């Protein structure tokens, strides 16, 4: 295999990787159609309330039936420095969460991104409650009473409590308390139980997310390979596991664990339940069929009952994270939560690259310049390998006239041509693979950086300079992709031309193919590729000139 075939293989391999990843995503089974009108979530049957754990003297029972129409009750609006959250008094659950520091787009700076939503086709809500047997328990269908309809974190205050109350027919009083914190995407949820009944109280806590699966219309060239959308769990034993919608449809998740977390992931953002005490717990998933399509539930429930004697009170609680995948915040949440930033199998390479990128950003305070500096540093680290590759290509370029003569001499006799070429390489001490292997070694690093730039919410709506106001979306004027394509042409002019006419045509077409492919890539990715190409051109030109000067 000569050097041109090697370079061709590398370029085509990269394109095939992207196509293969897109193909995998396309193979996911489509969900049933869901309504697109802005309608509230319809009432569901009782099956989306998990069963209380079975005990020796109490076998599993039929789930509680709804006591109210769950289409919605009154709204309680909570505003902090980071949130505007809507709590529905039916269920006392978070149905809408707007992230005030994350606008929908650069062009809509006053419209916050809605992470949790109750209306439309793409439903994503949190649900929680208590379960047990022998009495009524408050679940996400119970009608609570709120102290007020609006709460706001006061200046100088670090936290804000919101209480919702429900009293059961047997006299047990339940207070569902949310606590919001300043500069935090954490929310604590506590159930305060006042057992005013005549019997001992025994109950369990559950917390879950409910989501629809809406596959957006797309084509291969309209954007990059999409980020993961679906459920995920983490346990100390099995670590990070994806539980996608197809998995949930195929079988229910039932996993007894001692600790961990359960989440719903999407590009840049995550909702997660983070149990705060040692288990045991059970992670579960369930798919509920509705007239509007399937609803996917994933969550956890406690397996050890909380027992309260008559006249006593107690608390069952958990923690909720609703917000961006900012890695500094994720690392503070507990073991393994930073893995919700999904770099895939290249995480051991991608995580250190992001760490370096973040440190550079702390110095220059601009993600665009940080990408450029990181690209330069990577180029310096691989300089010895790149130099060996470019020296091999420079020597090959000087051999082009002699190789062309051999081709004319042997014509279509490819066997003799290959033998003559290998003798020429041996005589001039040139390794035809010398230009390929160093580049192959660098490919995992390039792909790892690709995922860093694609997955990091820190780059969302981050401006660079000039017309690039958001590094996470395409260049609005396609300037960077066109420059990137031109840089690929420049690289080819410095490299030896293929002897085979078909290879030559394919190599000439690659800049066009990559330019079209990159038109809708995030500007940050294209910026990295452009800078890397420019540095490669400079290095190749210098080495070509140096080798040429030595031979004169």
C-alpha cells in the first residue's frame, strides 16, 4: 500500500465512521405517532404508579388508581436565579422547568430553554410519591394544596422552600416540600409525614421521569451525529449504562441496587434522581400506552419501609438535578454523575482533552481561541510523528517523476510496476507506510476531540469572533467550511499525486465531499479542523523546503 492509498483510506474511514454512526441512529425503531398540538398531557391509567415492594406478609397489590384527573391542577410558579419552575398541584410535581441562564438560541436571548415540559409532543416531566398498602398514599395523581401560587428566591437568601399539603382520609398529614438553592441546579424533595392515625404507618418513596420519544426530521447532512437521548443509570458495580427507549419497550428494567442514580439524558442537559441515603433501592422502567403514544417511565423506589408509630412524624427524601451538563457541577453530585457527559468509548481520551480545553479557556476567556490553542498544543505533542509522516511524503513527492517513468515503462503490468516501485523505495530508503502509520496513531485523538466539542454544554452559544456567535451551531455564512475545503486542496498540492487515475480523481473529490459534509457541522468543530489543516500545511511546506534544500 503506497502513501496515497493510505491517506485515501484514512479519509474514507473517517467519513464511513460518521455514516455508520448516523446509520445506527436511524435504525432505532420509530415511536408511535404523538400529537403535535400544544395540549396538556392526557390522563393516564393507574399503571404508571409503581407498586409497593412485596413483603412476606403482604404480596404485591394492584397499583393505586388515580383520585383526580391528572391533566393538571393549579400552577405554582417558583423563580430563582437559575430556574423558573412550574409545580402542578395535582401530583405536586415539577411539570415545567425553564433554565434562565440558557436561552433557546442566540437570537432569542430572553426566551429561556425549557428542559421539563408538560405540553406538546415532546413531554418530559418529573413524578414522585409515596406507596404502601392498607391506606391511601400521596402519589403523582394526588390533589395537593399549596400555600401560595408564586414563590421567588429573595435577595440575600440562599434557599427557598415550597410546601404542598395533603391530608389523607385516615388523618395522616403529608407535606411535600421542595427546597431550591441559589446558584444550584439541585432541588431537594422531602415528604414530611405526620402520622395522626391510630395505626403504625409504613411507606416507601418513589421518584421517576416520564417522557415521550419524538424523533426529529433529519437528513445526514443536516447536522452531525446526534447526541444520545434516553434513559441512563449508574451503579458502583456496573457503572454507567444507557437504557434507551428501545430497551424500555423490549423489557422493563428491574434492578436492585445499594446506591447510584437514574436519569433522562439529552444533548447538553440532564434530569436525574440522586438518592441521598444508602439503599437498598430498585431502579425500574415501564412503558405506558396512551391514546397519544407510549410514555416512557424510568426511576427508582426504596425497598426498605419507613415506619412511624401513631402520633410520630418522619421524613422521606431525595435529590433532583435538573440542568445543564456543566462538568464542574456534575462532579459535585456524586460518584459517576460526570459520565452523563457521554463521550462514548473514547472517554479516557476525551475527558483529559476537555480538562485541558477548560484550563485554556480560564486563561483566554473565549472558547474559540481555546479551541485554536488546544489544536496547536495537540499539533506540538504529535510533531515528531507528523514530521516523520511529512518527511516520508516529501521524499515520495520527489520520486514522482521517476515513479511516473516506471508507470509508462510497465504500462498495465501492475505486478512488475509494484516490484519496480518497491526496489526504488528500497534503494532510496523510503518506507511507503511511513506517512500512514503516524497519522493512524493520531486518529483516536482527533475523534476524541470531536466528541469533546460536540458534547460540551460549555460551548453552547459560546461566541468566538467576527460572525461566529455560537460555536455549537453551523457557520451561518459557511465561511469556515469553505476555508476548510480550500485548506484540504492546499494539503493535496503539497503531497505526492497518485499514479492511479482513479485514485487521483477520488483524492480531488475529497475536499468537495468534506466541505459539503461540514457545512452544517458546529462551527467549533470546523474551526478545529481548519486550524489543524493550516498547521499541517505549514509543517509540510517547511519539511518539503528543508528536504529540497538538502538535495540541492
